[in-house]
């Protein structure tokens, strides 16, 4: 989705540049000629080049998008989770970006270990000055913005993963950038942690009986078969 949005943004920029650049060339050339008359042709050339580069950069400046920020956050979470598999000696399995059956929604990260399965949803909340907190009712807030809808979505996604695996799945939100209080937060059964603390949180979860290497492999295989990679 991030790639699709960026491609559409680029097409709009091309269409705008097709008429803006020729129009901008006229006053820029006049300014360059006046500069050359006052000084020399080198100074005029510099004025022309700098002015046109400025116009070009403004035309093709990326506006960004929430989809792009989310995709970048998911890539960072992938890198954070990777050592669990690299150095876990079969004690961990991780699947990324999986399609929920009969839905357009997808699972960011499904982590399976001796603690059983966990679902990790990535949030890129970029404002470091906005507090992530719980109110008196236990509802999650990011600055002035309530996040209970996001929490409810994560609960629903974890439930869909549980249906596939035939076992309860712990829901977790990993937050990039915005600060989370030490020890994390819990809202409606969802644990909210700093993304940098995600591995430590997963390793600290209590072991569940029966979740040995064989069962972890079997659960990962089942999830891999029933949860297709998101398109």
C-alpha cells in the first residue's frame, strides 16, 4: 500500500512538473540574464541552476503517508524480532505480514515460542513529546488521541490468529518513537511496549506447558499454510 501511494504521488508530481518547469524557466532565465549583465555569465549560470534545482526539489518533495510510516515501522520490528530466530535454536518462530482469512486485514507479526503464540502489531507514533498513557478507565491514549479503536482491532486480529492456531494468542502493540512508561502498559488485555523492549518482553513471558520445539515448528507450519503472505 505504501508503494502504491508513493507511485500515485510520483505520477501527480510528473503531471505538475510538465507545466510548472517550462513556466518557471522564463523568469529564472530573465533573472540569470540580469545577473550576468551586472557581473558575468558564470554568476548568471549559477543563479539559473540554483533556482531551477529549488523548483525541482519542491515539485518532487515527498509528502509521506501514514502507510509509508507504518511500513517503515514494520521493517524495524522485523529487525528487532530477527535475533529470536537466529539465536533461538528452534525455540522461536516468527511470521510477518500475513493475510487474515476471509478479510482484507493482515497480521503484522506472529511470534511463536515456549510462551505460546503472540501477535505483535507495530505502531509508528512519531511524536516523542506526546505521552502514551492510560486514563482512569484503562483506555489507551496517544497525546490527545484515543486509541481504543486501535486496541480493539489488535484484540480482533489476535482472535483471528487464535482461530487459525487453535490456541489463545497474546496481543501486543510495539510502539516506535513515542515513549512508553517503563514496564509497558496494559489496556483491554493488550500489552503496549516500547519496540526496543519487545524482545525482552517476549522472553520474559511465562512458559506454557507443551510448547516445545516440535510444537513450535508444527504451529509455525500451520500458520504458514493457513495465513498467506499479504499481497
